[in-house]
């Protein structure tokens, strides 16, 4: 960006400072509140106590960053901010207590319970103070610093992506944005916005320098899909000379374009797609830990259900209660998925491996109930515990169908960048069975690109709702 009229926002710096202050003040307040009435015999505030509270604060700060509390959306959306903050503080407190119980000797563990009331009140104060400080930062940004981010936009040509960018720019809560008008590309004169939108025609690119100066434009947005190489060089030189910000919409990157970033390699600028969140080591460990805990709990809870369903399956159709099938997993590695058998033993004879359809004649009577409520998936807690699957992720595809899907569906193989799941974003939105494979892939890729712990919890909760298109 060349513009001298645009000041970079410092809201992230303000947030980090306010969070540090909140955590620093929370422990003295918690200690004073807990023991003010002398209802309990207060323990001595020794160096170990301060170290413990510092440790809790470090855990909370790390989790706040991990859960995205320093990103744009949680800053401008109060409800999202409060939910993520509550999750961070609660998770931090649980991790701290678990580490103490696991690492300290028994006599120290008994002593540490004397500090438990203070730690609980401390967590409450952290949530309260961080929330108040963040609301204060938001107020300052929106009322006192907004004038330093006044934008006067113009754009070149028209496209669906340009419309999305303009809508996002005009709905920016922390800037004052005016769309002055648009320029037409002589090579594509028909690419102009509808008259109903009311944008002013500033002329063609030949008038760019004159109009940028006349209307005091601070930002020019260009969709590279509708622009040749030579016009872009001329536009870049003009914007640099006039110190006008230049925002480029990349060529048609319809996969993970939001993760496209500029990187300098030995002085040469390159454009790369950042790694998805699930390729970061810390996220891999966190997701795997939750998978193990969830799988162990799921196995314990599901054993009685499997026994009952196994007896019913065996009565209707002698043979194995379980059914295994080769599925494609993480990075294309095959594994054997385990399911409760819901079809006849000869279900694939003559037709080969095919998808289940509505009112499938191969189903057992009890199989209809099992598949409608996804109970055939219950044994997959064992696949999760083994590491072949995750609790949440794209549903694993039948191995025999993979090659055909890769050849016919754009970017299909990208869904194998994370472990397949017992449930997934596409599944809970009804994209299963005889539904659009293209939409299913879009939902799977959206999940991989936007993964977060909160997103996983949301999908798990949605899984408890009545399933759609399960047959």
C-alpha cells in the first residue's frame, strides 16, 4: 500500500496491552475478594502462589491467541468475543489444575486446594476485566481513531468478487469508506457495475492519473482476472507516484484464496498459500488430545448400545455384527473403517461397492433404524482412538470411488489434508447420501480452511440434532 492518507490500525497492540493489564490485576482482586470477610483462613501469598498465577495468566494469553481473540471478527463482534474468551479462561483453568494434580507430590496437591477458591475467582475476574478492557478499546477505536482511516475507493471493471470486496470494505466497522466510482478497461468495456448500484463512471484507464488526483482517491481496487499485464504495470506506476493504495484481487484462486499471502524469497516477491490451521503443530496436538479423550468416553458410553444392536442384527441376519470397509484417509492413506452391519451379507454381490440410496433394498429392517440415526458409525470411536480418524472432519470416502471422484471433481483431493471424521461440516448441513458432491466438497474445504476448536465443538453439537439425508 502506497497511500500516505491511511494509518495502520493499532487495535491488536491495544488488545494485548489491555489483556496483560487485566490478568495482572485479576489475582490481587481475586485474593482480596475471597478473603475480605475472613470467612476462610487465608493462606500466605508466597512466591509460589504468584508463580502459579503468572503461569495461569500465560496459559490464558496463549489460549486467547490460539482461539483467535486477536483476529478481526472477535474484535468487532461482542458475542463471539465473549464466547471465545469464556472458552479460553475455562480451558486455561482446567489445564492448570490438571497439570498441578499430575506433576506435584501428594502433600503439595492437598495444600494447593487451599488456593482453589482464589483460582476460581481469579478466572472470573480475568473474564470480567478482559471483557471490559476490550469494550473500552473498541469504543476508543470507533469514536476517536476512526477519522485516521478515511478511505476514498475507486475500482477497475466489475465482477462478482469485486462486489464482495466492496461490500466488505463498506461494512468495515472501524473505517469510514466512500466508493467514489469506477474505471473501465478498454479491453473489457462491458464489465461495469449495474446502474442500479449508483456507482459513478470515472472514465477508462487512460484517465486514471487525472481522476485519481481530481477526486483525491486513497485506494484503488483491481481484479486481476479482468486485467492484462501491461495495464497492471501502468496502474502500479501511477499509484506509486500518487501514493494511492493499491489492492489486488488475485487471478482466479477459487480454493483458499483467503490464505494467499506475499512472501519475499531472496529479494523476489512470491505469492504463496499459507498452511491450513490443522497443519500447525500446536493445533495437531490439541485436536489429537481431544480426539483421544472423546474416543475413550465414546467407547465407554457406546458399549451397552453396541451389545443391544448387535443382538438385534444377529437375530435378523446371522453373520458378523461388524462390517469393515477400505476408506481413504489422511493424505490418501487407506484404512479399515469399522461400522455396525446394517445391510445383508451379500449387499455388494453383483453390483460392486456402491453408495447407499434412499429406501435401499439391501438394508436390514433394524438397519433402517440404525442408518437413520447414524448408529452404524458408533464403532468408529475405535478408529478415532487408533488415529485413523478424528471426531470431526470430512467423511471418509469409499476407496474404490476415489479415482473417479478425483477425475471429475475440482480440488477433490484437498479434503485429504486432514483426518476424516465421524461427523463433519458437510454432514451436519445435510450433504450426504444422494446430494451434490460439489457442495459437499465446498463444505469440506471450508472446514479445513477455517478450522478452530470452537468450530469442532459447534459441529459436535449440531450432530446431536436429527440427521438429514441419512439412509
